[in-house]
């Protein structure tokens, strides 16, 4: 991650503590597993850094099996649009996890209905023949990925990336719970919560620098965010709120991602 487009020398840091009990994913963040975990600050606008008008926070834990992420999402109108991802765009109310390794960024979106949308971006300079990513899971001829910045290289100084929309993270789990009534616009809701589990074993294909297996002191780069479709007169726009401030509309800038340090406590 030597090339950088992040204008900030300081990025958020977070101590990710070991989980006190075995994880059981059901979307309920009131259970003891999450009761005493430190939460992030409220998410803010990705570009300007202004605090979002709806509260969103997250927390992380880990154990020998995997990494666990919880989201608390305030929303008086919990609804889904049931849309499909189109390359880099997914117009949907969702929470987002971006996990960066030196050669790739894995993004996962989870909607209030529990629908998941993955996206994996692999740097072209990390894809030499016979290299770590030159494997059947990322076969260029068969999967025909799209290309980011093929000609202009405006989003990142490092250059172009392959975009794989269908790679399934092995063992990934996601669960949600709605505090209200999903897709009932006559009722006022309180919001929803999401739980995500990313097994370490499933990260092997992303881990091109052998950061894993995890141990005390291991550092990961992870961005957490939320998309919210805001309706206007005759149109709509998708707001993007994140933990870190990027100073642009570009989400996939790993140098801006918060540093997550695994703690033995």
C-alpha cells in the first residue's frame, strides 16, 4: 500500500478484543457477546466528514475462528429496494465492510432483509502469472471481471484493478434483526442491527502477504460504512457514510481505512 490517495496522515485506530464467548450469529446485538464491546464513533459523510443525520455505529471482535462485526443502524423507515449490484454501484440501504490486504480489497454489503452483495477488487500489479491471485477463483477468462480506471487512473495512484462481483467469501455469515417492521412505511421503526462473521480460513485467498493466521498485535485495514437511499422530489440519491473520512467519494482507498489491532485481552 505504498501509493496513496488518502489526504490524511492520521486514520482511526481501533483495538479489537478477543470475544468472551463463542459466536452465534442471529443479528441480536443485545446478547452478552456484544454487551461490553467498544463501539466506533458515529459514521459521517465519506467526502466532507459531516456527521450523518441517522446514527450508525459498529464494533469488532475476534477469536481463533474469525472476525466478527456488529452494526447498530438507526432508521425510522427500515426498508429495502431489492436491487442488484451493477459493477461498483448498489443502490440499496445497507451496511458495508471493506477488508483490505496489500493486493486486494473485499467489500461486502448487507441489507436489512439479510441480502448480501460481494465485490472483490484485485490490483493488476498484484496479478502476475503464477502469482497469489492467479487462481481459478479469480480466473480472468472465465469470470470476465470489469476494470476500474483502465485509462485515466483517477481513483488511485497505484493504477487499475480487476473487479470480481461473484466471489463468495468461504464461510462468511451475516444475520440481521429489524426493530420495527421491514418495508412497512406506515409505521415508525427504530432501526436494525447486523452481525457479520468472516472466518480466517476464508481470508486465505485475500492474504497475499501472509498476515494470517491471526495473533496478538496483528493489524488489519478495515473500513465500515452504510449506504442510505434518500428520496427527493421525483428522484433519489444514495448517501454513503463511513467510519473514516476519505476526503473524496472514493470508498476503495485502503490507505484511509482504519487500522484494526487484534488484542489478546
